[in-house]
């Protein structure tokens, strides 16, 4: 744990690139001044209000399978958060975690030569006034019984380790992920910078983590908007 950093993701990437990191290494912080979200977006949270961390894993499975690791991390955090809430916790493809349709956590994945760095931000103690956007929420706002960031982190790492070991041996988590994925069965709009938006019915997730639309189109990257 560090009190202040520019980005846990960048810090861990520096260690990985210098061969100073090993699988399972974690960096968490109280505050990051240049937090990163997906698609190079910024991620900001008031001091002590969010669980902010990155971790590194070096899979044994083929590199072509690595795309599912971020989904596995999102699923693991969904399982942890669900234990302390009466509300249903959902996943929005690819890696957002939703409660009541509002985003409570997000993930970002970065592949390296030998593994993957996952960065996670969970809105824990944020008040309504502190939320970054009006489509977000926090564990405090939603009434979670556990707002201890250390306990949430420890529980997540244990859950992820168990899930990851099973997946790395060839385990299939598509069914478990699909059961809590709010994107499936909905009409969606896929938005990718520099490309024309595409709409369709989200049908399933494949073993690589791609979203499959009913017309056969495969979505590997981009934002998904749930349509009414």
C-alpha cells in the first residue's frame, strides 16, 4: 500500500517491464493523481474514498485466452461485493460492475510479454456529491455492510486466486459470467472511436471474452451502451 502515486497501473507496469515483478504482486494506493480507466480515460476519486489497486498475473494458458482474465477479475469482484448486499450486482460487458444500473466499479487490463496487469477501482465511501458522474454509485450509497477497503481487497484476492487457478488449468467460467452479465439478452450499441457505431442483440460471451451479437458480429473492444 502506498499513500500517493500517479497510477498503480503505471507503477506495476514499470516493475513488470524491468523484470522486478512476479505473478501475484499487488500495488494499492490511498490516492492516485493520474488514475487510468479503459480507453485511456482518466479515473479520479477523493482521498480514501475508493479501493484503487493493480495486480499482475502470469498465466500458463495460451496467450490467445488471456482476454478472459479481466472478465474473471470482474466476476471475482462481483462475487465479493454481492456477499454484503441484498441488491443484485451485475456485470456490464466488458468489465463494469453495476448495482441498480449504476456503476460501482470498473477494470482495466494491460497485456505484457508474459502476463496481464489488471487495474481495479471500486467506489467505496463516496458520497453522492463525490461521484464522478451521475451514472455512478458507491458501496456506501447502496448500503453495503462492508466498507473496509482492506477487507474488500483481501477477499477479492482470495476469490480471484481460486478462480484464476481453476481457469488456468482449463476451467470454463463462461456460464458463471453469463448468469450475472446484464448485457446479455439486451439490445446494445457498440461504440469504438474511429468506427461507425453498431447496434444489435447481445447474445453470448465466448472463451476469449468477446461479446457476440445475434447477427454474428464479434465485439472485442469498445464501449457498450444498453438500449431500452
